[in-house]
């Protein structure tokens, strides 16, 4: 242990300050968008707060971004920057929300839910909220989703199988900072195109411009915030509802895959093992959930529609709903819990443990069974999608799943101790940790502040895949020997 400690380096504060400063400048531009929206809707009481935030971010960010620091970022520095960006953002962005008459703890909850693209809300109604508030929540989800896809390079540093799926081979020799910039440009193009096409299509179908903008921003980011009290059931026609979920499915697919498919041929996408895995899970979950709901609600086209919608919503971790989750039977809730926990693809805006990790775990089980029947001296190499899986890849998958389970268990116990129904409490905790946003009704303004805080930690842990949050909280990250800048 002492030897490992002597080889470890704490983060370099100039490096953190420089890159957090750059993020602050970028965020000032992002915050300027709801500022313009508040001016358009003449909601000046919100405009003042957004002006103060923009000014503050620029005042701190510009000097910090000009600091001299190494372009070679340590893994713990990249993870610390990622974690701090998602922790500090809600603290700043909750300030305008309080101007809409929301208690601070609920404003912070909405901000955390927005930035982490979760979509859980404590508000019983949103139809009487300012337009700027509704737009800001959806906008936060949009750039929160973009941010996590861009920063996924940092989150997956050292995870060979996962990193290879995000970066093209020619980028593998680049530094983390350079690779992230190239990755960001490619993802931004795909993300923006999906958003623009979705807005035009939904506006044409629904005829409601503002609702189209807010729902598409939330759908592409697999966020789930709605400007209607009854989620997408506020759209009268099913085609509009399913268009929203189609955009959620697009967001749950690895965004870099679109770029590779465009340049290498769209048939390449059909050979993507993770995409095939995602579609297979959607089919299986859809069949099971449909059967379960029909057993409790009766066989009808309406039940089939709701079941298919909920399947896509849970699996993509988008979190939109067309009916009340509280009214579902226990078996249907359990199926949705499993679906939410699995989630979408790596390199997407979706949450959960991710399809690739599930496939790796299944391959590990298969390999374990095969080895039992083989001679002791036989050597078997795990493969997935034609690629070898290193032992470190397998170990990291097991560790992450163990951490995911531990977070859920430790978060679930306080809800059960407080007297909430165990299944509904588990549903709520998994929804928060997988950044889904579907709710059985437990999440509301009457929920004790301590339990709201638990869900906030769950949302951050799930969005940061736990490891980045642990890095921020680990004392060794901040105190100890530091590498020389170069």
C-alpha cells in the first residue's frame, strides 16, 4: 500500500483551475441562452439573475482559463474536472429557479436533475411556471447530455474496450485533451442535427412550437423534463408521443457511431454489437412488460401502446410517461426497474450500467461455464464483437456494477426506514441512479429534505458513473505529492 501511495500523484491545482475556467466561460455562453429567452417572454425578474450568473462566470473563468498549465492531464485530474463540473453547475444554476417561487432545496433538486439529464421533479404542477423556467430545465438537460458524452473520454480513460469504442484508431495516440476536443466536435455535429431535425418534425406534428422545443431538448438528451403536468400525454396524438421516444432512442445510441457510420457506411452500424444488444433488450423487455401490463389492465391496443412507450422510455433512460407509474402492478414495476438499471449505450446520453457492460458480464458468465468443462491447462480468451477483452476490462465492469448496486442499496434503505413501500422506493432510487426520471410519486415537495439529498447524490453518482464522484471525495486526490507540470 505504501508503495502504491508513493507512485500516486495528487491533482495539480493550476491544471484544475485552467480547465474549470474554460468550462466556466463555455457555461456563460450556455446560460446566455435562457437569458435571451427570459427577455423574449419579458420575464425580467429572471433576466437579472441570469445576467449576474453570466457576469460571475466570466469574471472567474477568463482569468482562470489563461493560467499556464500542462496539456497532459492526469486521469484523476480529468475525473476531478468532470465531477466538479457536474457538482458546481447545479449549485450555480439553482439560483434563478428560486425566483420562480420554489424553495431552495427543490430548486437545487431541479437543477441537479436537469444537469444530470434525469428528469425527476418534486413539482406537482409546471403549467403555471414561467416559460424561462421550463425552457431552462430542458436546456440544462440538453447541454448536460452533450457534456457527459464529450467528457466520457475522461470517464473511460484506462478502460480499453470502452475507450476504443468511442475513439477512432487514429486518435488513440493523442493526449486526453486533444482527443476530447476532436471527440467533442464530432459529437456536437451529430447532437445538433438530431435536435434540429427533431424540433422541425415535432413542431409539424403537434403544432406547438414551445412544447416541441422543450421536449426535443429533453428527448435527445434522454432527460425527460416536460412542460406538461402529465408528461408527453400532453400531446393529444400518439405519433407525436412516439416521435419524442424515437428521438430518445437515437440519444441512447452511441453518438460517435453515427459519425463512423456516415464515413464508413451505414451498414457498419448493423454490425455494432452494442446497438444489436440494445435493440435485443428493447424487444425482450417490451414483450415481458406488454404481457405483464395486459395481465393487470386487460388486453387492448391502448395497453399495448403504453407498454411499448414505457419500454422505450425506461430502456433509453429518457423518463417520459404516458400514464401514471403509481398505478402499475408490482410485476410491471419490477420489469421497468430492470430495464432502467441496464440503460443505453456507452458514448450516448443514456444512463444505467450500459449495454456494453451487460454484454461483457454475460460473456464472462459464458466463459466461466465453458472453463469448468475444459482441461485446467486450457487457455480461453474472452472476446466481444471480434475484440479481445482484457482482464482489466472485466475487472472494471465487475467493480462498476458492484458500486452501482451498493449505491442503490445504501440509498434504498433510508426510504424503507422512513416507511415508504419497498418496491416503490427501489423504483425511485434506481430511477435516480440510472438518471431516468420515471417516478412512482414518492418524489414530491413533501419528501423530507434528507431523502431529496439522497436522490441528488444518486443522480450525480449515476451520471458520473460513480467513479468520478469518488475521485472528487477521495482525500488523496487533493493532498499528497504532485507531478511536475510540463
